[in-house]
C-alpha cells in the first residue's frame, strides 16, 4: 500500500473531483456452467487462435499507441511496463489486474497500451483478458469483431482456444480474450468455478508471458473484490479531475489483502503538456 500512500499525497496537490456516472448497460443474467470448455493455453500463445490485423488508424483514434516504439507518447507506457515487469518477475507473478475507482479514469486504454508495450519486448508474450463484464470495451478499442469471448467460455458455450484472438498491430502481436457481451450477473461469474478453472488453466501455461486483466471500476460493483483472490497483483489507476481522494482511500480498504504493485495517477496536466494533450 506504500505506492498508494505516496500517490495520495501527490493527488492532494491537484484539484480533483468526481461526477455522477450513468449506470452501465446490462443484459439478462447468463446461466453459470460449472466448468468452461478449456483447451490447453499453450495453443493460444502458439498461434491456434483466430488472427486479425488491427487498423492502426482506429487504434490511434482510440488512444492506443504503445505498439509504435517511435511514438514519444508510448514512453510513459514503456516506463510503466518496466516497473510492473520488474515487480512481477521478482515474485514470479503472471496475472495483473487493472482497475480504477470509477468509470472514466482510462483503465482500459492503459491496460491495452501496457499489453502492447510488453509485447514489444523480446521473449515476452501477452494475454489481454477483458473481465469488465458489465461494460466490456477491449474489443471495441482494438476494433475486433467477436461473436464469442469470455462470457461464452465461462458459460460453457465455447472453448478458450476458439474465443481468443491473436491481434497484430504493426510488427507486434498480443493474444486477446475479449468479452463479447455485457451481463448483469457478472459478480456470480467472477466467483464461479468456471472462472477459477479458466484462470488456473491460464496460469499453468509454461511459456514466459504476462496476463493483463481489464477489470471493472472497483467502486462500481463487487466484481473486483470477488475475483481478487484469483489474481497475483493489481494496478490501481485514478484520474485527475475524475477520481477523488476519498474514492482512492475507499479502494485501499478493499485492497488491503491484495498485492498493489503500482498506483497510476492518470490525466495529469504535466503529462498532458508533455504528450500534446494526449492520454
């Protein structure tokens, strides 16, 4: 929690505030399968999933830029990448959850850019998983069309190998498990045996790769609390002008038993000036 304490002190130097958020859309509750149809995760990393080439212009419009090491805006993600990987490697951790206090902080953009930044390193592979099941956005940001994804895997309607997508951006590639639809029963999925089985299968992969999970906003529901025991560590991202100090402090209470390896204060005026009003 030392990272959060230091960041809170910095955050108090800014004038921050939060606004009311609209409720996320939801569909009817899915039926829970006891076990997903799992295939060996080795097949996912080794190229058995569907492959797509991402539209670079669309990525740019969605603030996804870390695939381009020549873009100066990618440097902040490279710095975060190195810090995160050093912390994870020291303890042999594989699974990183990314969350925020509330919607609108930029956690999904950060998760996707972090995944692409890691993919640029030699001998590193990345699996990006969308578990923001109330409002999934990873596929939309990347421009991936998916009829099946994490929800179908957890409900036993499809296999993990059929649901993942190998997404190529320029010279680099990440493996993505998107979420294809919203669900109002996401908390039940988070604590299901199917979720535990899926994440355990992912962890058992012998390859050197990092799993980045885009989680829901922490104070939006109990979804993050439900899945925390399945994660190795957490990155908490707040935003200047969006997150309040009280919200961040409330998150720290829920994260007392978790390994929080970094606190990121997003949308800082300093970075806005440095990177031409970009993310």
